[in-house]
């Protein structure tokens, strides 16, 4: 039996971020092997707006919030491993540095997003369009475009996995999933129980990206224009719609054990074989620390599984 617990997270540099509603925690294994935990609240830029509760619309803002919080927590985790000489700074210097970090984070997000659109949305269209001399059917080319997009994504996540830092990131990603699966299957959050839990989860961002690519293919069957330039613009303009629909699908998949839903989730779980790896016990300890900072798993197990703590 599995029960949806509502918490989610992501791997960061030598650590894990876990989020429960507006509260999040980042646990990082520092160079001295101690675990540092930071707990804070994340306020959406649409905080309190009714639009956040509207199906399909909420997915767009949740996607943006995930990007912002993800970059913020990655930056914080990386600060423990910056190879710079420590120096005392005045309050003015600290504020200036904080402003610069926020500016760099914003620029990084913008550039990364632009590159992602170019590589995963625009490039597959142009590659599939090269086939129009041999394949006259635009419908067939849309399918080929989708296949190319998925192939590029798989090649990308598989290719970067050879990097040592990414290998460890994928292992922390596995630890994140294992912690959540452990709780959702009614097991006490211990290293031993987490270790034997699955490293794949239906609400994973990897599965979300696969949904994005598949939904994008389907929508292009219905939204058609003749101009090559307009076709590029349409693909970019549809991104919020695609994100909104994909969010609802991943949310539904994560909270349902319906056999059909499980079958539809299989490709995403298979793809997670590339983005999640088995963690060691020290990584699992970091994941547990992040969960316990924002989520009372004992109360959750008592309420949903009748858990009784051993005396």
C-alpha cells in the first residue's frame, strides 16, 4: 500500500533539498563530513493568488517556482565547495555580494532556459524539417521531431553522467526518491528502510520532462501553421500550456496507483534509470536530515499506517 505524502525535492551539490508546502530544507554533507541543514520558507511570486489553485494554470507557476528554488538551493550547496580564500567582509560588502549572486543566478537561469529551448524545442524541429524532401507528411515529421527531441534529452542526461560531480548528484537524486518512497510505503525513516526502498518515483522531474515532450508532440497535431518562422514561435509559445498539462499529469500519476496510470508512468520510471543511482548510507543520512527538518514522518505514519513507535 502506498499513500501520497505531498513532499518533494531535488538533489543539490553533495546534498538534498526537501520541500513541504511553503517550507523547505537543504541538507549538505560538508567537506568536514558534518551535515549542515538550512530551513527556510519559499514564497511564490504569486503567493496568495487564486490563480495558483486553478488546474493547468497552477502548473506553469509551480514550474517557475521549481526552477527558482532549485537554482537557489544549488547555489547555497555549492558555497561549501568554493575554492576561495575566506575573508571577513563588512555588512555593505556582504549585501553587495548577495546582490551580485542574485544577479548571476537570474542571468544563469535566463541563459540556461534559452539554451534548453534552443536545444530541446527548436533544434529538433529544424532537424525533422530537413526530411521534408523525402517525407512530405507534416504529421509524420511531427512524430519524428518528437523522437529526435527525446533522443537528444536521453543522450544529454546519459552523456553528463560520466562527469564525477553528476554521478554523485544522481546518487543523491536516488537518495531523495528512496526517502520519499520509504515514507509513502509506511516504513519508518531509517537508513536500513530507505536503502531497500525504490530509487524511482512517479513524481520525478525526469518523468515530468518526458511528459513535456510527449504532450508537446500531441499539441502540435492540433496547432498548425504554414510559415517555418511561425512554427518555431508556436513551439515556444506553447511551452506554458505544455508545462501546465504536464504538471497535472505528473501530479495525477504521483497520487494514483491505478493500473493504467502505472503503465503510463513506466517510460518515465525507465528513464530515471539514467538520472538516479544507488546512494551510499552517508547520502541516505543527508536525505533523512532534509526530510526530518520539514516533515513529521512519524505523525504521518501514525495517521496513515497506524504506526506505533517502539519504546
